[in-house]
C-alpha cells in the first residue's frame, strides 16, 4: 500500500470512529436499539467499549514510556483524559446525576498530570 493510500485509509477510519463515537455520546440508546440488545444486557456493550478503551490507554502509556516517538501516544492520552473529564461533567449535568462527577474528579487530575508531563518533556 502506498503512503498516500495508507493516509487516506487511516483518515477514513478516523472519520468513521469519530462519527460513531458521536452517536455513542449523543444517541446511546439508538445503538442498542439497532443491535436489538435487551435492556438487561445493554451495560455489557458499554463495558466492552470501556474495557477496550482501558487496554488502549494502557498501551499508549506503555508506548509513551518507551521514549521512541513518545509525544504521539502522550498527546492521545491527554486527549483521552480531557475528553472523558468533559463527558463526565456533561453527563452529570445532562442526567442530573452528580455521581458522574466522580469520574471527572479522577480523570481531570490525570489529564493535568499528562499535560504537565508533556510540557515538561517538550522542553528537554
């Protein structure tokens, strides 16, 4: 595969994941409805997605620690933790359930630590 084809291929995947991610965020019940998942089993869809996310950020953390091109995985971690913090706050407000703020209280400091690490590492 040529470099140009590879870039187009990856861009299309990026757009696809972004669109589906937005559907997950803004219309979560539409996915479980389309898939005809019974209500008592719906949580497992989100557990599978959350589990894969945790494995991915574990790999990104490991990759950033290797120090070979570590800025890209570190930027991905920063984006991930910032996004999850914002989404926890959004869902706390949207659902009027402030238990979701616990997620923000965990993820936002991690975001700040990664951001601080990135800024510090860029200076060296």
